C-alpha cells in the first residue's frame, strides 16, 4: 500500500505493518514519518535497533544476517536501512524484496531513501514493499499549498498567523520545509500572545528559500510575475549560471509553442500532469500573443553569456529578467527583449 506523509498517523492507528519504505526529497517529512513509525514500534515492544547506511561497497549480507540472528535478550528489533540513493543494486534489491515480504517474526523493517527515478518504481524490491508493507511518499509542498501547510503546522505550537503573515513566511522559506519548521518554532517562542502578524514575520524571519531551475519556468508558465522574478533572483544569488536557467525556460517555451501549433497531443509524451496543466494554462493566457520574441531573447542570452555580442551586447541576467517577466505576462517595451 502507498500513502503520503499526511496519512502516516492514521495508518499507524490501524496497526503496525512489518515493513515500511519511506522516500522523498523532503528531509523534514521523511524524518517525521520515520520517527512516527519508530515511536509506534517502541510502544509495541521493539526495543532493539540495527542501523545500516548503504554505499557502493555496502555488504547486503550483513542485513540478511541481522534479520536471522537472535538477540541476546530475545527482544524485538527494528532493522533500519538508510539509502542515500534508491539504487540498492542487484544484491541489495534481492535482499530488500525478500525482507519486505518477510522481515522475520520479531523484526520490523524500516527503509528511508530519496525519491526513486521512474525505473525504480517498477523494481521488484519497490513492488515488494507496496504488496507486503507500507510505502510512504514525502511529496514536496508546492508554493500554492505552503501558506496553508505553515498555518496548520503553527497550530501544533500554539501559534496563529494573521492575514498575510503565512504568505510572507512561505515566500521566505519556499523549497526549504526544514527552515519553515524552524521559523515557526522560533516565532512561537517570540510571540508571547500566540499571534504572528506580517510585521513579526518580516522582522524575525530571514530569507532561506531554496529554488531549482525548474521552478522559474513553472512560475512563468503560471503567470506569476512576482514569484518568477523572485526565483530568478534567488537562483542568481545561489550562483546558478545563466545557461542552466535558459535551458529550463527554453524547455517550457518549446512545450508551449508545440501546444499552440497543434504539435503536442494530449499527454505531451513525457510531461508530468502538473506541468501539462501549466503549459495548457499558459497557452490559454497567451492565445493570440506572439512568442517569437521570447525565442529571440533566449538566443540573445546564449550569445551574451558566451561573449559573442561584444562589450556593448548587454548582460545575460538582464535579458533573462525581461524574458521571465514576458513569459509570466508582464507588459514590457519591445526593446526590453530585443534591445
């Protein structure tokens, strides 16, 4: 069975499955899910714990041996495996598949890893967890849901956000749930009355947002000018080079052009559902609007970064700002993209 992290508590109330696989790229959520499983296991008498961290030279026979060995005190044990990457290899996959099906009567199997690639979902070991145990996915909290997530989590600490405050905090911690959690804890300590307003967040919370290049294209497709430019500014501050940003933007531009020209059919081949919706939204928003200047600006960014436009050719980041703003729907002078 596969669930998300929000369903862990309810699932544990119904009973403790013998095998758990927790995966995702949100350390806060995977850590909390693992903590919840361990706490329930301890409550049911699993007092021992064998802990393994895998790498390329890891000997999976150690896990198999541990699952068969008898404790000196005959105690029930948690077999916990941390995999930095969800690729256990042939030997590891065989061990995991077998243990997920039968970890032993006195063992509880707990595996924590990052999000698998597409081929990982179809692997025998992954399917064994789905069939015999519980697979927990820690899904990223998108920016649209983040203020609500923040407000809900704040209740745990007796804190209530006033209008606009949760939205500001979301902007400052986007892509970094651990920082969001820490800032909520800090605000709960600072705000004696249990209320945090816009000014409290503004003065107490530093900008610890983390972005990846895919997000700038998604924000532009969604027509969110302010967020798209904020992400672009964050990427620049993190030292991301213009060609990587340009690659992400060009991918979205091509997808949009294909859809508008009737080239892409329903499903878009390999496009994910969420991205499909964003491309469709952008196509409706830009209907009748020429997007050729976007591609011209993209080519200009490439030349500027390579120094092919000469000293007077302008700055690649400046052109990227204009391109991102135009993609997101800002009305700009023609010279902004072509000058």
